[in-house]
C-alpha cells in the first residue's frame, strides 16, 4: 500500500501519522520492530522499496515512512522551476511489487527553503508520478491561508478541548493598567489574527487556554493575556515602524514576513494601502476637517484613544507632501523589481530604507511643506 501524506497543516499531518502508527502496531506493542523511517534527501528508489518487502513481525503492518523526499521536488519558482523526477521515474514500477502487508508513507511536512516556509503541493512532479501507482492513496492537508478557515478551525479545536468562547467587547474596568483591548471582540477571531495558519501553534495555545479557563467561558481578554503570537500578517506594526522612522524594526518584520512565505507584491500592496490611508487622513487634518470626518476615515481605529492619537500624530508629522514622496518610492520599488534591475527582496529593503528616512522627527506640527519638520 502507498500513501502520499502532505500539505501545510502540520497538526493534521502529525495526527494522521499517529493513527497510521497505531494501525501498524495493532495493539501488539511491536511497532519498533516493524517501523522504518527513511531520510529522503539521499535515497535511491531501491532504498525505499527494500524495507517494505519483508513481512511484518507479529503485527498487522510493516510501516515505512519516507520523509523529505517530496520536498526535494517541490517547485520553488524563479529560474530553478520544477525538478524532473530523473532516476525516480522507475519508482512506480518498483512500488507495484510491495506486498499488501506493508504501507509506505511519503511524508511532505512544511519545510524551510531559501529562507521561506513552503509546503508540498499537488503540482509536485514526484507527487504526480506516485499518484499513478495502482492503489496509491492521497491525503492532502493544505495550510489554513484564509482567515475564515482559521477561525472555523480554532472553534472546532477549542470545542474538542472543552473551551467555550464568549464574544463581546471588554468593559473599561476589566482592563489592567496600561492594557489596550484588541480590535476584535470575538476570541476566535483574535486568535486567528495573531496565530496565523500554524496549526501546531494553534494547538499549543488552545491547550494553554483550556488550562487557564478550567471550564469557564473564555473572553477576548483571556486570549490576549494567555496566548502568545503575532498578528498575521502584522502589516500594521511593520508600517507603523516605517512611519515612525524605526528602520531596524521594520526590516526585521519585513524579513520575518518573507521568511513565512508572504509574497513581496502582497507586502508592497499592504504598505501602499497604509500610506494611502495616511495621505487621506493628512489631507483632512490640513483642511481642518471636523473630528467626525477624521473618525470616519480612521474607521475602527477611532474607537481606541491611543491608536487614534498615534495615527493623527503620524499624519500631522508627514503631511500630504511626504505621503506623495512615499508613493513615488513604492512605485519605483515595484518598477525596479519588474524591470529586473534588482530582486524583489532587495527592492523592498531599499524602499523601506527610503521610507524610514522620509519619516519626520517626532514632535509637534511645524510649518513647512505638507506639515513636515
């Protein structure tokens, strides 16, 4: 039997792997005598099949787990493109000889390559090749990339642990000194924002919440105080650092986003959108618009005094003139990448350096172009 087990949901892959080991053991306690775990980076096709040819010893199945082989053939874009199966093209014929008392699992967990987290996908040429083996089974557990999918997953996993979420904005008297509530009022939505699609991290933080709550309802304040994570994709803090001239923090967060697999174009678009909002706010301030108009422009941010004041101060310090310069910097970064004058990561870092240098010194509004100091 052949099983392809891969994707970006590592918690689901680990859970399924435990089930397969229990199935192979069958309650006999003989798993160690019937388990072969192979490192796929240096294997040859015959090395995969050989451990599966022997019958199981006092157990239902012989289990062979092949790890890191699928990752070798995962397309990674750029000049490299897809890697041809090469000598592995003979593997399907060899696998057809495997007896039904053996199970070979080709495991494709999330992996780090070229400083980015990646996952084995259906486009993998080795996956496509192995699918053609008669009787081969495919179990694909894709990453939770959509926010609504992460929220659904968190609610399901929380219910398994007996966690009961209670939505609602916290009252001011519930806050500790210096504590600011998050914009979300639903604990599941808050967790989906700070934990991203890392299902192992989600499981760990939900376990902590279950111990914390001990059966009582969990609020967004509980989640904020107990669970560790970073807002995904954390563009707000990254661009806030840029607008405050904190290049070190902005670059660190940029590199973290790229390492997690976020596209440069997505980051560039998010930064552009924040500067667009900053420009609209700066224009209202320069026109002397009433506070109600400013609140409408700020949206949910206007509900939180500290966030609102920080946004207004950034708009005053920059003014519309500096925002126009920021637009020009971002357009130039996009052009330089698309014209192959520099790679995407370098273009982004150069743009960040220019944007941080553009950020005016913090302080009261002074006269001059666009309100900049």
